[in-house]
C-alpha cells in the first residue's frame, strides 16, 4: 500500500532549442508519488517519458529550459544547484538507466563500481566494508557466485546480469525513490521476467517508491499501481492499472492495448495505430493525436483537450470524446473498423 507523499511533480515542462525551432519535449507533466508505490509512465518513443525523469535528476544538457517544480520531502529538486543535487542523486533518489552497458564503466570491475557507489555517500566506510556491501548487493539480485563475479568486468556479464548489476547499484544506498528507465528493453521475455522480479526485490528491500518508464503496457500489468500515459510530451491518461486496462478513456491508450499480443483470441495479426507521432517543434492546434484518432471531430482539430476527471475521480483523461469509450470497447475492432473506413473513403 502507498504511504506518505515523497515526490510531487507539478506542471513540469522541458524545451530544447534547435535549428528548426523549440522542441517542446515535455508539456505540463504533474503527478504525485507515495512511499511503496509504483507509477508506470508509458508511451511511444519520443513522448517525453525519459526526459521528464532526467529533468528531476538534473541530467539534461545546459541548453534545456525547465519549468515547473519537483518537490521531494519539501525540497524543490529543480531549484538546486548541481553540487546540492549530489546529496540526493544516487542516495535518496536513484536511477536505473536504459542501457546497462553504457551505465557501467568497461575498465573497472562490477564490484569496484558498486563499492564506489556506496562510498560516494558514505565517506567514512572502509574499502573492505564497501566491497562486502557490493558482494551482498550482487547476491541480493541473484547474481551467481557473487564473491567471484564481483571481480568480473561488465563485458563478462550477460545482458540480463548487467541489468541486475545496475539495479544493485541503484539499491546501494537504500533510496526512497527509484527511477527505472526502460529496464527490460532489448532483453528476451525470460530475462525480462527475471529483471522485473529483481526490481520487485529492490523495492521490497529498500521500501522505495518507483517510477517505471516503459513503452510496453504488458510489462507493467503485474508491477505498477498506477499508470500515466504520455503522448506528444503531455499526459493523456492517468489512473490505476485496472482502470487503464479495463476501462480506458483515451483512444491512444486503447490503441496501445490493441497492439499487445493476446492469448484469448485466435487473431494472429496485431492492430497497430496508423500514422506517426507529431513533431514536437511545431505542434498543430487541437489534440496532437487527432490525425491518428478514430473518434476525431471538429472540436478535436481546434482545441487541445485538458487532462480532466472522467467517470471516476481517480481516472483522468485528455480527450473531448472520452464518454464514447465507456463500456466494453474492443481495441482491435475499434481500430480495424477505422482503417477500413479510411481506405474506403480514400
């Protein structure tokens, strides 16, 4: 069960200047994160998922223009200078990066790097104690023969083992918040399951809240408590896992669900969402999803819908026509019928 509020993000926006204009990478992201809770941030590549979290950690380039607030236990992380932020990064708030091979230094052993992560926030700890802690962490994330494996270099670990080692590094200082950025990307299904189990272990051992960033709704089904769906840099649906899966109020969310493989149907083909996400440089007026949406109407082309309460207080959606998704709507039938209509019209 979720406990006290640890992190409150309010109206977070991130812009990047470019030769083509200003890229509006994140547009008004808000959420709260309580202790013990898992919040999944879901969306296609380029939707602003990772950028929103990198902004909290102070890991964006200096050219990034960040607005809004991210209050952790009364302190606005976005107002801190880099040296001040070091007291929080890796200590109170840890991040698991998408590619473990680039997260680990190839010229140092895995154990040495884990020990360094411990000593960075515990200056008075001896090297032997830090090494013991590193070995214990590897054992905790189910690395076989942790005493000898700690002396190995990253290239001597498999992809799944490297990811578990990075999770161990995030656990090193018992953080209160863990941000996991696409932790199962490029891993096969079996290893994905192992990594997700390791993440659960990390959360249980540290008691941390977690932000899980992914493009795959299937990954978060049995892990997350709440889901925040992003599109074109903006939240478009926020609710509990059950509400999002069984009663989606945004056509984009319905499309993501329709693209998941299912065992309860004989259909072999998945139903994709036609088209591509819009450019974040010059967003057209209206709803960014309107060019791909089966329910598009005139109002959708004129006004961007706000994120508002739908049929229940804990279910928010940014859609003018969310009421038409009430009831049992099959994602495959919904999008397939639209594709047929579009082809007939053309």
